[in-house]
C-alpha cells in the first residue's frame, strides 16, 4: 500500500544511487514506492509507513504539525527542556510516517534550540545531520524525478545553515560565516526568481523575515571581525525594520524573537563600548517583554552585574543564583554556565578567590560538554586570574597560554587582544623577563589604543579609552620605565596625544544658510549633502568619526622606533597599516630661543614627556602619580570660577574670588605652588631656568591631558628645591625662595595634537568682530545674557574699536565701534558670509558651552542663531547653538590665520577624551593661532567699577594684530601678574587674565589635510 504522499509519475530509469544504499528513508515510503513500480524492494529497506492506513497516516501527520507548533512556542520562550521533549515526539512520528521532511524540520529546529541553550556540540551535530540527510534526500528526489519534493526540505536546510553561520561566527571563522550567508542569499534569490508556482510563500520570504535574520547574523559576523561600528549601524537598521514587521500578524511572533536577538547583540556592543546605561536599557526592555520566562532570567544576569557595581553585591549574587536556577529548569545549559561565570566574576572582584574558582569550574564543565570553545577561552582567562591572585604563577600562565592559543587559532581579533592582555598582566605581575613581556605588551597597547576608533558612538570610544586602552598603556609605560626606555615611552605618549582628527569632513555637508527642511524632505543627491533634518538630533549619526593617528615622525633625523611594534600589531590584530607619509610631531625651532615641547597623557597615572627643539632626540619622561594629579585638580577646582554641579554662576564667582582662592595673594600663591610641585618635574624647572639665563626667554609648548586641561600653566610657581617627604600644606613654602612663576621665565602656549588636519588659512584682509552677540530668547541679564555689559562711546573697548576703524575697514562693515557690539544678526549665516572674504583675524567674545557632555564636537559658540537655521545641536528655545561639528561640516572655506574665542572654557577641548571642540575645529579649518580660555570667565559685573573683561579683549585683539601674538599676550599677562603682586584685590585677580592661553599651530610641522 502507498499512503500519505502521491506516487512518482515514472519509475526510476537508472540504478539505485550509492548514497541511497544504506538509507531507510529519503522522503518517500521507499519500500512501498519500489513495490509500486514492481522493483525489488530489498535495496530500499523496510519502513513502518508501509503498513499504515490512510486515516492513521493522516492522524499522525496532524499530530506532528501540532507538536511542532507547541515545540516552536516553547523554544520561543526558551523553555529548552520542554521543547526537546516535543521535538523528540515529532521525530518519532516522522519516523513512523517515513517523512524525512518532518524529521529534518524537527532536527533543524533542535539545532536552533541547542544553539540558543549554549549547547554548541549538539547544535553542530544536529545542523550537520540535517545537511547530510538533505544531500541523501536530494539524491532520492533526482532518482525518482520528483523535484517538487525539494520544497519540503529546503526550509530545514536553511535553518540548519543559519546555525552553522552562528557557530562559525562563535569560532571567529568570519570567512566561513560570510560564505554561508552569501549562499543563503543566493538560494533565496533563486527561489524568488522561480516564484510561487515553484515554492510556497514560507520559502519565498514574502515579508522579509529570513533576510532580517541574515542581517542580524551579518551584524554578529561584523562583531567577530572587530567591526563594532558597522555592526551597531546594522543592528539599528534591523531594529527599525523589525518595528514594521512586528505589526504583521503572520510574522509578529518571529519578528519579536528577532527583536530580542538584535537588542541582545546591541546590548553586547554597548556594554563592550562602555555604554552601560544604554546596555542596561536594552536588557531592561528585554526583561520586561519576557517577564517570567527564561529570557528575562538571562537578561537578569547582565542587570545583576550593574547592580553589583552600584553597591548591592548581596542583591546581585541572589539575582544571579535565582536566574541560574530558572535557567537550569528550562534546560538552558549555556545560560547556566554564563550565570556561574558572572557569579565567579563578582566573587573574584571582591577577593573571594576560592568561591570564584568554584563558579568558573562549574561554568567550564558545562562549556566543555557543550563544546563552547569561545566560552572556554573566557573561563581559562578567569581561572588564570584566580591562580595569579593566589600567586600560583605556573598555573596562571598555563591557563593564559591555553586561552591565547585558542584565540589565535580562532582568528577572533578581540578575544586575542583580551587573552594577550591577561597573559601580559600575569607576566608583569610575576616579574617575568621584562623584555619578553614588552614584546607582547607594546603591540597589544597600540592595538587597544586604536581599536576605539571602530566605535561609532563617542561614549563608547571614551569608555574604551578609559577602561581598556588606558590600563594597557599604563602597564606598557611602567614596563618601559623599568627597562629605562624613555624614547619608546615618549613615543607612546606622543602617539596617544596625536588623537584628535575627525574623518568625514572632506567636503561641505552642512549649509549654514536657509531653513531646516521638514522630516519628509528627501535630500538631494546632486550636491552630496546630508539631509539637514537629521542634523538636529544626534551628532554621532553624522559623518564625524574620530580617526586613528596617522604615521608620525620623531625628528628630522629619526623615524618613530614604535613603528616596528605597530607593524607587529598590524599583523597580530588586523590594524590598518600606517600611511607611507608621516606627520611631524614637533614644532619648528625659533631663532635665538629654546622651545620646550611638553605632552601629557592620562593612563591611570598621568605621564609627561618633554624635549626641546634644539635637541629633539633627547627625551625626558615622568610618571605623575594619580594622587598628585588629583590633589592638583582639587585645588584648582576649588579656586576656579567654573561652576560646580548645582552651583550658580554667581556663587562660583564669589567662591573663586575668596581669600583662599583667587581673591587673595596668599591663597593664589599657595595654589600656584601646589600645582607646580605636583606637575612640574625638577629637571624641567632646571632646564627652563638655564634656557632663560642668557636673557632669551624660552617658549613652553604644552599639550595637556584631559585631567590637566584647566591648568593655567603660566601662573605656576617654580620650586627652588624638592622636599624629601610628603609635605603638609603649611610646609609648601619651604620649597620656594621667592615667587618666581613660569611666566617670569618663559612664554607659554598650547600645542595642537599632531593628528589634527590643518587647512591653509584664508587670505589676509580686515579683522572680523563677533562681540557679545544677542542670543534669541535671552535677556541681557539672563544665563546667556551680555558678557560685556553695557557699553557706550566712552568705554575702553569701544574706544579701542573706534581706533581700529580709524586704521581701516573691519567686518561687519560699520561706522562706529559701538555698532559691533550686541548685534542681532551675528549668526552662522553672517559668519559664513564674512569668512568667505579675505580677513586677517576673527575675534569672538561671548558665550561658549558644551551643549551635550558627550564629546567635543558638541561644544558650541552662542551666536545670534535662530532655531530655524540648520545645525547639529538641539535648539534652546528659539536659539540654536553653533557647534564644533557645525563648523567641521559646514561650507566655511577657511578660518583666518588668527582667531580669538573669548568665552567660558573655550580652550576646554583638551579636557575631553576626544579633543575636538571649537578650539581645534578652528585649527582644522585653517587658524594657525587661537586665543582662548581654560576656565569660565567672570564678567566685569563681578568687580563694579572695573572692566577686566574689556581689558582682556583689548589685549587679545592687539596681540593678534601684532608680529608675535604669543609673546605679546604673555607679556601682557606678566604685566597683570606684576600688578597683582603690587595690588592684590579682586579687580586685578588672575581669575580674569590667567586662564587666557594661545594654541599656536603656525609652525607645527606642515599644513596637511586628511
């Protein structure tokens, strides 16, 4: 009897293929088919389906469909144990029916279930079994000429293939994963071309669910390949598409599952990049959507880690244990291992090594049985740390070596980075041969530093730099100090300080004129500009990506010794190769005077390297203990007028002008001495004094680290001796014979990062003045009100401007100086128009702020811009700030050679992990010299009867018009210092003039454009 399926139309016209000789099933009731055609049934085997009646056959077939639906529902909520039982029943039915298509459907689904449970061994076995049987069944289909039967097993083949894609990705076999994904897409295209006459709708991916899953798998492959930025973009696009799919009844359940996949991957990227709050948001959403189920328990593990970091360690442990019990009941062995690993990590963090090891061993047992090779690497690194914590160095190195070999064999770039760091840390702590540790540490440090550039999000880049790159660099610098390798240490510092260029600004993409288009407007493709509607939201979506440093050169006679280590890093960790053309790291020497080059880098401690243009190949390096830096910052924060959190501007100014801060000479001198003792090494102080002894004042060029961005370097006192013990506050004076400051012996300016691209400046012409612009929606006395106060024709500043007008034209064109102040048309459109003409300098006086705390591209000048002008910042009422990103993306051709940005902390770029605010954006646009301030400037209203703000503006404008702006401004500050010493009162306080500094890039290497 032939039941269940229609008989073939024609008998086979060829011998039985060898693939079928051992097969008992291939999609038909083989023995029955053979009998049907009068063939010898012996070769086809005996199967139970031959004895079934038609009604019994149909009844079992209905049951199989019902069981499969139940199994899928259980799998969707990650109840693996129950899903296994249902699929076992489905396979029993498939075997009774001799239905290979049902058997393959069950086994391919089981492959997915096993993979989701972390059982990689069985996931692979199931997937490979499906593909093997698929080949056998295909041979049978060809043998009997029933090609339509392919449709019944094609879907199972694709499901199994996707499991193999995931497994290849887990193992770091990116090429294999991409090959399998390409195969899936090729077959999907073939089916679509064949159309509904050949394939049912579920195989034609009518709604795009299969393609959406492939996109998520693509993102996983990108993560494995180290392209976190691309993966992040792909996941965001997938989540946007899944929102629409979730509204379609037929695919809603699958779309919800895919949303969970995508959010889990995005949370992983966010966590890796330090975006812990956003990662928690993803996990909380998953937990809420799947409350009471295993998926919520799994997300609870990640949330427990954040709970522990917030201080609730007992609650975190209890949450992980409860989640583990729930996951074990559901049969999710992989998640159980993850829970044990997370618990071990928390215990190790608190110093409970013995219990931590027990948890890691438990995780290892499960991951070994599941054949979870990537998971085992993590366990081995954790066990290495446990052994190292107990001083069992041999065991620690064994575990670390095993993890490194596994990572190197997998080709997983990030795993290799992690395992190498663990191995290097153990070697360093054990006291292994420092040279051997350095051989591992230096390429690792360079790779860790440059991996940050893979992140799109500025928060992720910042967190990576802080949590990953800085510790590796700190260890490398400690090793180099131990090995007495100041040159390599200095090169590492200089490469770290070279960060600062953004890519994606080769052509204008933001017009500064016109109105903001509506969201429905499709951007023109003719001028290759961005859709301006998108610019008002998130700057990280713009083509502004922090770029890795270019190739650098140490001196005219010497390349970077670090380059050979970079070549190793390129080989080991897939870094891009350095460009053939190198950028110089030193400014040109000044005739008759010595130039000192100082660069500071934060890496746990703060590290200083200094050398002079007269002897570039002799370098000095110094670690500055983080406690000393912390003390210096605390003193400076207590004294500066930059408001603390929750502090009003008025209260901040009053605090700053107090006797213990900048309001009294004793308090200010104490600050200058504390900063100097903590930040200036003795050899630098001695060299500065020697250089100044012949009457030629040296030039001090400084690139501060983020922790030191607010230091007024010229104000620092020069110690005459160093104490041999930690000083109490009242003992500081014992290190000083007088009150000599850095300004007394040297001129000071800031040094731009070498990686900031420089365009040539604009042509020479009249000066441009943007003075105290009126900001829409703000009163003169409001938070963004007037900084110059009421001016009239007799005011010193207005008389100065009138004198400028008498010398020649200025921009904007006016008849009197008073017309340059408090204008209402000083917006970005006017700025673009004025800078399109020849001009010698730009003087801006007004408000500068950070409109978001993320990174420098969102520091802003407050011009008279209305909210309807395009830009990257969210409006403040009827006003839109003009950000560094706006300038970088704008159609402004070039800045003039000299620029003044007089506003609150306008030189604050160096205080950011990504130093690209308005200061450096001006340099990138062509400014060779920019005058700015390192802290918030009090207005003249703080000292009635005086006008220190106008004095500063006049001094800056005068210096920028002179031959040597840096020298003239430092000379002016020396005159202010002399006045302060003679008459220490609020009106003469350094709070008004000490924050002024110049970033002088006029002689920094050559002009270049990335």
